[in-house]
C-alpha cells in the first residue's frame, strides 16, 4: 500500500471521520463502520485533505486535467482544497467548478454553476466524499455535459472519492464505483478502499483499532452486502 494511503487512513481516524460501531445508513442498511467527511472542520485538516485528494488524482489520472468539479454541497470545499493542494504539490493550476442546488438568476455570475464555467475542450475530474449507491452521479453527469456546445466537447477524465465502501450498489452485485465506470465510461476511483482500511487498522499489533469483534462484524456485513467482482 502506498504511503499516502496509510497516512490517509490514520488521518480519517485522527479527525474522527471514520468510526466503528453500529450505524444506520441512508439506504437502511445497518453498517459496522461510517465515514463522515463533514467532520473535517479546521484549516489544517482541510489542507491535508486536499493534499491526499491531489496525490490520489495524480496517481490515478495524471496531469492532463483542466477542472476539478465538486457536486454541492460536500464536493464544493473538496474541489477548492484539492485545487490549492494540486498547485502546491505539482505546480499546475487547475480550476474549480461546482454546481448550485438552485440556479442563480441574477448578477454577473448567474447560472447553474459556481466558480469556473466549464466549456468545450475541458478535461474534468469529479471529486466527491464517498458513494454507496452511485446515485449522485446521475445528477452530476448531465449538469457537466449540459455545458457542451457539441457532443463530446467536455471529457470527464474520472471521478475520485475518499473511500470505496466495496459494497454492492442497489440492483447490482457490483460496487458503486464499478457500476459508474461501466455506465458512464470513465474510471471511478477512491483514495483508499475498505479492504485497505481493514488491512491497516486490524494488523496494527496490540494497538489495533479494529478489534477481533469489529472485524467479525465487518466480515458479516460483507457477506450480505459485499460487492462481487
């Protein structure tokens, strides 16, 4: 596992973003773990978060990118801090763009987008916190493509999230990120997967955060909801 991935897992725990216990998800599933990106609240935390996203994007998609798109609401700060971090780490200026939940009908910046206005010729990476069902991309994808003046004018290079939960999407045996890739034709990646989280936190000797009991609950959860390759 790459060093930045190990550091990111510790970072999620340190910021109380990744928790273990019993949590009811939006889907109604009872999960033994939960990730809440809203728990990143300080300047130093957001700076580091942007760096981890930037490293994962560089690792997965390279440098041929023009825009980071962050879907409202949690994706907005993610796109901003990643653009800042990418400039500092790799010396490349990448613009940020976000959508509005409600289109603005006045002022110089009216419209459905905030920040840079995507246009033909742009290569875009979508940045989100986590995806369990893959539903959010159904809103995001058409908003981006609606900015084209000709078909194929805007290229979505890929999507990046913090954590691949590795559980099957609704109406599929495959993980949400794999479903997105198959349906839309661009790679959907994560900084880390839940498999890597367990590997890092369960094998950490006497100080392991994932105890035998928690590991058993995670295994039981994946027997029911785990994605099939």
